[in-house]
C-alpha cells in the first residue's frame, strides 16, 4: 500500500469511476457525478490516493487550504477508504501526509462519521487545541468566516449541512462527544497540531 498524489497522467474519468466503486462498497450515498465533481471541480485541491499492491485505487482523501486573518487551515473535504483496508489507521497517515506539505495552523473536517472524527483527533497526539473539546465563542467567530463552517453553532454542529444522512450510526457522536446531531447535521472537528497555535485577533 502506498499514498501518492494525483497527477495529470492519471485519467480523471477512470479515477472517478474507481472512487465511486469504493464509495458504493462503503455504502456511501453518492453517484458518479458527485464523486467526479468532488475530486476535480475545484482548483488547487490536494488529492491523496491510496494505491494497493495491484496498483488499483483503495481510497482517497481530498483537502483544501483556507486562509483567514493570521491563520491557515487544512480542510479535509472528503475521505473514503475501501472497506477491506479500514481499521489500519490509513486515514491518519493520509491526513498526516497532506499536513506535512502545508504545515497549517489548523486541520479540520466536518462529518457524521465517528471514525473520521477520531482519526483526526488522534493524528496529532501533541495537538495544542481540540475542537469540540476546546471550542469557545472566539473560535466559533473565527470559524464562521471560513466557507465550510459559516453556519457553525456554539456546540460545534452545522445544522442541515448535508442533503441526506450519510452514516447510519449518529448515536456514536453523542456517545463520544455528548453532542447530538440530526440526520442532516455535521459535527465540526479541528486540531491545532504540535507547535501550532490558532492566532485570533483580540476582541475590541
């Protein structure tokens, strides 16, 4: 297994088809066009590909960079790992590799998937800040300035974030974070990795 970057020698349609098949096997409710758009619609995405021994796609992670005030943020906009490769901490390695390239102040995601929330929270063991645990009104105000989090509420939840429920076990969020989300909601998770601090403007 190896993690590689997407490059122009890889056919986009073929890659999107493989990625859609992985999503289907993982019971992730998206169609081919959804997957293609997520992988290629925006410019300047960081796209990490997990390749197995047969040189087939086994998973992928899609990241964006956001800058606001004095901070930079690596945002994980999507990750799916083929079911037979789950449980080996691969998602953490993909996040870590993307972060090493950009060294941002924050690394974040929004999700209904408790496994992804835990992956991010355990990728950087020496993190200096952990949302939702360390969330406060100043950080909420900061996050609302960034497109993926503009509707975040005080409890680190974005209401009606998704058009439909993506994961069946929403109780896992409640059990792990004592935060209840509904079928269309997302939990915001973010960390400030080692030696990185969120630099917020002081309130006037």
